[in-house]
C-alpha cells in the first residue's frame, strides 16, 4: 500500500493525548474498539499488508515513506471519523502506484489487520460493508502545548513576476482540474513509458497519472495561492501586485477555498463533484482576471494591468 496519503496530517509532537471517547448516542454508533473484526480476517489482511503496504508504511506500521498506521499520530488523524471512510480511502487510493486495484473485501481485511496492530480487540464476526457504516474511530481529545517562538519568519523576495507565477503553477494545475469536465481519471489508460530518445517531460507525465495528478493539482492551487500575496511581487508590466487591497485578498481566498474543495473531492475520488468545482474555479479566476488582468495588452503586459 505504497502511499503518502493514509493518515493525512497529524498533530505536532507537542500534542499530549489525554482522552478517548466514542461519539454518537447509544444504539446509533459503535466504536472500533468493540470487536468489529475477526482474527481470521486480520490474518488475511496481514498477508496482504506484507505484499502491498509494508514497503511504504513499515513492517510494524511505524511509517516510512508513508505515514504510520498505528499510534497517536494515526488515531489523531482519524479521530471520531467513520471507519467506512478509512476503508474507502484504502479501496480508492491504495496502493499509491496502483490505486483502485483492491476490492472492497480486501480493503476491509487490511483494515482489520490495521486495527489488530493498533491493539483494537477482535470479535466473533468479520468486518462487513454493512456494519462499518455505523462504526467510528475513538475520539481523541488533545491538549496542545503552545508552540515555541522561533522569531520573525524570514520571507525571501519573490523570484518571478505575477504572470510567471501564474503560468508556472496556477495555469497548468487549473487545466488539470478543468479537464475533468471531459475525462474521468478512473477510466483513462495508463500512459506508456517515454520513448527513445529519452524525454524527461514525457517520462514525468507517466509517473503520477489519473487521480494522482488531480490530487497534486489541488494541492498546488491551494498551497500556491498565498504566494499571490507575497510583498514586493510585481506584475509583468512592472506595477506592484495590489497585495494590500481588500478585493485582491478576497480573490486569493476564493482560489484557496476552491483548491481545498477540489482536494477533498479528489481524495474521495468523487468525479461527479468536479463539474461544480470546475465552475467555482472558473468563477474564482474570472473575477480576479476581470478586475486586474483584462485591461489591455496580452500575456500580462498591458499597461493597465494590476491597477
């Protein structure tokens, strides 16, 4: 299960776990600690884990290339979340280089072994698709120590102008998301390896195909949007980027929001959601372009740009 994804972001090392509780009222939700898998099911999952997952998550699930699947970091990431979501993540996104190749029952077997390794007790029945929708991970209430001050952050001067930044990051990654209106990543054939003579760009396009490319495009848009607020950046025509204007900040926030929305939908492999997401992304781009880009000239060089 070669993945950097399972487990998501964890709490900082300063987090001290102090409490486990189960959400939901009695009779509605069950805890993953209630013996919801069988030892035979966990044994099947153990063999599959060794073949598919250990290389990235470690033989003891301690985390290597991928994050850990046991311990406080893992439980914090999945605190109070439905077990069905975890099984979905395995089935739809694992193994990292061959996502979607595991069946639902195989994903449930792997989940059983992960629970067993995390010291969750087994029971008489196997974890089934029908049962898992009413099971949640324990809720972890954490006490977080205040972060230590590291002083004033050092901000480097921007390297590129606004047009260069948009062409380098926003333009290609937005097009990956727009392309979902035309092509479903789940049904696209894997690209052949680069032909001779070797071409790094051609080869690179075969490494993270399908949904992996969408995952990364969503991250790129979300993480790079704040770069549009970097002090000192200039437009291609030499005028300063209006980083202090309220409407500019709103446009950047809208781009960040749609990037996060795209990431959640991509991680869920929810292809149907991308029709609306593409519209939201187009609206976020168009609103800013109308105010600051589309004022004469081409390729970002108009004299009235960024005014």
